[in-house]
C-alpha cells in the first residue's frame, strides 16, 4: 500500500512537470506563411531592396528591371510567387539595423551573422562567400601569398562588412585598417595610393580587377564559412514563403544555373595560406 501511494505521488509530480516545465516540441514562432496569400509590405507586389549603386555581377541593367545574380534570384522568387517585383533603395549599413522595414526583403551580399540576427531575420543562404584581397600590380603587396604577408599593409574595407571583420579578426594588421562608407570610396583610395589593399567579397574583388581598376590584381581569397541571405524585418513570416521557394530553386538546379551564368568566372582565385 505504501509503495502504491509513493508511485501515485511520483506520477502526479511527473504530470505536473510535463504540464508546466519547458517548451513543447511545437514552441517557437507560430506565424505561418502561405504562398497563396503571403504577408506583403505593399498589397499585390513584392518589394525588394538593395543598395545604390548596385554592382555587377550581382546586379546589371536598369534599377527598375535588374538582372545579374542577385537581381535574377529576386526575380525568380517573385515569379514563382506569382507577384510583380518592385525595387527600392536601402543603404547597406542601414539594412541590418533594428526596426521596421519599408520592403519585404533586402538582397545585397549581406552575410548571415549571429550579431545581425539579433536585429533582423534572414532567409536560408543563397551563396557561399569568401573574402578577396585586391592590390595594385606594381605594389610590393602584389607578392602576398598568405595572410601573414598582409599584416604590414595599409588595408581598406567598407564599414559594417564581414570583409572588415576578416581584416580585424584574421589578418590583424600592424596599422588600423582604413574604414570607408562604401566600396566605391575604398576603390578610390586604392587607386590614389592611400591604401595598399582592399578587402571585400571575392566576386566583387575580381569584378573590380577586371572592369573597374586598371593595373590591379587579386592576390587571393580566404573562405570564412559565410553565406549571403536575404534580410527581413525581424518576425516577418514571409521568410517561410521565401525559404520554400528558395528550396525549390536549389532542388531543381536553377540556383546553381544562375551562379554558373553570372558568377563562375569570378571564383577561380588561389586561396591565401594562413
């Protein structure tokens, strides 16, 4: 009898803990996104943001009808959601700040990081990024083969980027890096000899070498396990719809096709040694 009473008491305690102890397997955000009726910033259309200027090969053509890799990714998502696409401008450095957004999502080579995820939400990744280092061919820096070879250089990068993080956390240069409001400002500094090197995402680095800065060369790339994601206002359930469409694009090979079409020529760069 005494054993029975003890057993009943233990069972009651277990049931009580199960009822009020921790979160259930279904805890978390409850908002769902239905592709047939997605939550949109403006009814009847998909509003997508990026910076201005928007650089090839990520974006090409008229801002009202972008192509390029990211332009085509956004267009394909809108088409599969059966929505017209409207582009709007959002400065890179403002995009990941907390608060309300006047767009559905931003696509602008924005790396998914834990720090940014404190303020905004991201889609699944759509591109695996590495950092690239651009120097002038007639500079002593052109002989760099490793990260350690870069430490005595004056290096420039855009504010708020993972390129700047790479400079500070991995290269750790002897002199503080020069920080610029835009890649365009860093480009001008390299051309005028104010800095020895620019660090930015690999594709942009190679594009600058091939089309923007005469006499420049890419000394190498450095993979950092980074992914670009589309950025959303925190708590926006539209993330679910976009991830569903992005997953389809990965499974049917269309995302790979866009990467091959727009980016492949910019990815063949030697990797810097440590």
